[in-house]
């Protein structure tokens, strides 16, 4: 009987080993499956006077090939990879919008400003004027197209975030269910290996969306945290959603028991959501602001200069482009005051490509934070206040202490760019002032250029420059202050009353130049304002760069970010692949090894059967002898 029992136990143990090996082979291609092994142990021997006699073998447990450290490391690396690859893909799409070459926006800006040179050479040429209008329409169309593509990209990101949130909520619910099943199954003292594999796979999928940390409880359940907030506790799962903070930036929010908690973006170390939020709140926002600042600056500068000129009919120029209105600041939902805050451009050269958060403090104090870099500027109040070339003013109502507003002056500006000038004759290329050289001049002085450069009440007042022959001149005329002995340098601009003149040559004592309102005939036929419009291409406006270089800087910024993101994605992908290879080398199924085990357990099973057969034969012989 002892031999029969040993054989029966061996038979059953090897049958379990064969089943386990077959289970491994069947799941060799199952995603997330970990190799299982039947762990055998000897049965305690029976004491006799001759010693302990063995009672055979038994299966003590089914062990899962699992390395907790490698599993966590691989999941974290895959989460970082998902973040980097998601951001890199979105930046690649963004880079496609800011293309260079002849079809790029930068070429359109240069073509428009350079087109004024033809009018400067032939101010009455209607064809040259039509070319300028065509170039302007083309540039505005490219601006609007770029804005539309940015808006489409934003919609795509929002859609991806929505899909990710739904995926996270679904995975969290399934994890909570598995936690309950695992806790129940673990009550017998054995590990439910297949359930544990399923949970690990769900965690890997969850980390693809958002990086998590876990804490295991005594009952085998796993608590899952996003940032510092619990997403899954035992068999209960919270819900996540997207929300907008006071700075109007998208944030991931976790809701549990009716309470909503915003998760700090900085604590999201990986996952597609982290990549999308970084792209949306930083990369895309800054690209929008850069493009919008460019559109607003071009519109403001060209309109301002065009209004200073006169057209072919001697009429004062109007707006060249449709003026772009800066949207009012958006108030926070928690505001208690009634203030409406607006903004206008005060200095195009000081504009910064950023949005702003405006907060009202005690005693009417105001704090303005530039969201692109976090720089904060404090004002004693009241409004208006000026910051980065913008004038902020209270349009109506009053602000209460603690009220907060977000100003986005450039986010959609490019989409509003359009030409309003349709008549070639209406293009104000002429100067409203003209210079007359004194009839008695004896020196070699000549007028190089003259143009109105700013609006001034005394623009049309006559101003006379009288040269003293000693390297200087006296000025007489309303609004000038009548200075004397002003140093003269040939080729250097001389500016008074809103106009700028450049002279060449050397004057003699008593020589004069008089700047006065242009006659009707002169105003329509000269190219003074066309030259001033042409000169805008070299005006420093974009962070100290010329107007024609503004797009190149924006394109370079996006390109550098895209290249950096691609490099980061390659590095994180390599790390993730290496760690996953290490994990699967320990946990994965090797079919060659399993085939060898099948033969091993088959032979053991057959030997066990033979043992039972021999025991049966001995038992039969014993019964026959007893008869």
C-alpha cells in the first residue's frame, strides 16, 4: 500500500506539472502572461524502527515567474516612453505648420514688405500697387491658415485627452474588480497567478496613459496612485476628468466621494496624458502666442504707418489691415467683483509672446504674472497699467480683492488678420510732408528721404532748419522747441513733429531746409510713405529681431523643441525596450524549454504509472498467496 500511495502521489504531481507546462505553451503568445512552474516538495516520511520511510511527492504551489522590481521598472519606462512619443508626435505636427521656404509664412511677410520697394521706385505705378495688395492678401491668408491648423491641432489634442480619460476610468474600474477577485482568491493561501497577470497587464496599459505608483495590501489587493492621489483603493476606483485652472490651462482632476482634486502636472512623470498636457499647455500655447504676436505686430505697425501717408488722390491713408482687437481678459469663476479688463498695444517692440494672469490684492494692488516664464510684476494700482508693450485698463465695473483674470492677447490673433484696403489708388504711399531746399543755398546738401513716422498734431506745421556752417543747425517752427546749434551728421535721421528726414552732403552757412505740408500734387506722386513702409522690414520688434526675422525665430523655436522631443523619445524608447526585454526574459515562455519539460514530465508520469502497476501486481500476488 505504501508503494501504491507513493506512485499515486507521483502520478498526480506529474500530471499537475504536465498541465502547468501545457498551460504555459497555450499562453506563450498571450500578452502579459507570466510563465508558471509546479513547485514540488517531498511528503514527510513515516517513522519506523528502521528509520523514516518516504511517502512520495506533492505539489506545494504553482509559482509565477515574476520579478516585482523589473515589472515596476519596465512599466515606468514604458510610461515615460509613451509621454515622450506622444509629445514628439504632436510637435512633429506643429512643425509641419511652421514650414520654411517659398510657401512659408516668413516668405509671405518678406514678399509683402519688399513689394513696397517697387512703389518707392514708381509711386504712381498702379501695377506695383496691385502687387502689394496681392502680397498682403496672400500673407493674411497664410496667417489665417496657420491659425486654423493650430485650432485643428488643439481639437485633436482635446480628443486624445478625452479618449485617455475614458481609458483611465475603464482601466481603474477593472483594476478595482480584479483587486476584489484577488483578495477573495488569496484567502486560501495560494496566489491566483492568472488574475495577478491580468492585473499587471492592466497596470501596464494604465501606465501608457498616466504614470502610477502602487502599494500592496495584506489581502493581495493593490492601491494605485496618480501623483499623490489615490486612483484605486481596494475594490473602489475614483474617476478622472479634464478641467481648467485659474490660468486657463488644462489639468487632470481626480474625483472621489464628491470631492474634486487637481493633480499637479509636474507630478505626472509619464504617460500619454502627461505628454499631451505638456504639449497643450506649453508647446502649443507658445506657438499660438508667437504667431498671434506676429500677426498683431504686423497689423499694428503697417496700419500705423499707412495712416500717416496719402494716396494718389492726396487723401489721408486709412487702415491697411483690419485692426485686430485683443479679447477681454477672462475672469475666474470664483471672482466676486464685476470688473471687465481690456488691453491694447502700446509698444510693439516690447510685446512678449505670452498670456498673462492678473490678480487683484488688498488696497487695489495688482499682480501680473507672465505665464510663459512665470515672471511676476507688481503694481500699486489703479489701472491702467502697462506691461510688455500692452496697456491693461478697466473697461467697466470694479474688481474685488482676490479676483483673478487670464489675458490671452495673441492666442487667436492670426485668425483675424485680413486686408481692408481694396483700391490700388487708395494705397497711401505718399508722404504728407515735403522738404524744400532754400533757393539761396550754396552748399552740397541734398534730401535723401522724408517720411512721417508718427502721429503728431504739428505734423503739417512748417519747420525750417538753418545751417550755421560749423557742423550744426538751428530749428524754428511750432512744436519743435526751436533748438539751436543741433549737431549735423550727413546720413543721420533728423526728427521733429512726427516726421523724419535724412540729408546728405555738406551745407554752407545760411543754407536752409524747410519741411512743410505737402501740396496735393506732391502728396500723390511722392513715395515717402512707401519708403517708410519698406523700412519696417528692418525695424526691431520681435525680441530685438527685425520684422522680417520674426517668423524665422518662431520656426526655429518649434523646430528645436521637435528635435529635442524626438531625441528624448528615442532614448526613452531604447530604455523601455531594454527593460521589457529583461522582464520578459524572466517571465516569458520559452517554447523550447517547455517542450523539454513536457518530455521530462511525460517520462516521470510513465514511471509513476509503472510504479502503480508494480504495486498492483505485488498486491495481487499477495492476495493469491493468502488464498
